[in-house]
């Protein structure tokens, strides 16, 4: 039984793994090439989620969603690397806190937008 059997995977784990994977596989790219490939791959993977659902291949959905998460983390890694942006984990936490403050209007099926400098 592996020691990681029931370990929860965090966003930090995924970002760390992606950076390590890129390094170990010898992928060296300038910023423009790296971001272009990462965003195109992210969009491709979103399409694969869509395709699996359309074709009712539900068993494939979690794997395709995993690909989306990995490439989204890669985009965040590149922003952190080349532009010293805030850590994804911190932004996610703040965004979730902000979502909790929003009220849902069932009539128009939309959330309100409380004033918030970061997420309006
Ligand atoms: Mg895929």
C-alpha cells in the first residue's frame, strides 16, 4: 500500500509537480512559447471534457477534468515565474471567500456582485 494512498492533493502539490515535471522532461521554452502552448492545451483539454460529456463517456470526464486542472496550474505557474504574480492558492482562497459573500437571485439565475476591488 503506497504511503500516498489517501493523501489529499492540494493546488500547491499540483503546481509543484508541474514545475518539476517540466524540468525533469527537459522542456525549456521562452515565455511566449510556453504561455501559448499552455493556453492552447488548456483549451484543448476543456474541449475534451465537452466531447466526453457529449458522447456520454462519463468515465472519461474525471481524467479530462484532471487535464484541465493541470494545464490551468501550468498557466498560473508561468504567470508566477515570469511576472511574479500572487500564489494561486492565496488567490483561490480569497476568491472562495468572496463567493461566499455573494447572494444568488433564483429569478434571474445570477449572483449579485458585491463591491470588491479584487474580484468585481
Ligand atoms: Mg485530455
